[in-house]
C-alpha cells in the first residue's frame, strides 16, 4: 500500500494505491462517456502545474483550454482514471 495525504481547508485529501493483489481492471473512461467520473483540482496556475506534473510522468489529453472564467485540462493518473 502506498498512501499520501495533502492538507486542504479543514481536512485532508487522501490518495491510496494498493500494490497487491494486482487488478486486471483498468479505467478507460473517456471524458465524453455517459456517467464518467473524475477528480478535479483547483490550482493557481494551470500551465505551471501541467509542466510540473508532466516532468514527473503525468500524461495530459490536450493542452490547457482557456475559457472566459477558467482554464481546464484533463489528465490521467497511474490507473488511467481521469482528473
């Protein structure tokens, strides 16, 4: 088991990764799939955060998309889940 905690507001964001037993299931949901799920993070600088995460091996599905009031991008975690 690998785990990590990030303090946020009045609690913690917990990440758990089980090393065994290995699962044959891998998430492959697409952002356009009905009922897809994802985890969302708010950051001060999307482009800078993307650069930092790319440097440690995170794959993003596109460049950042700049809207009128926000900037978004989707990536995948090691289990192929969308965030």
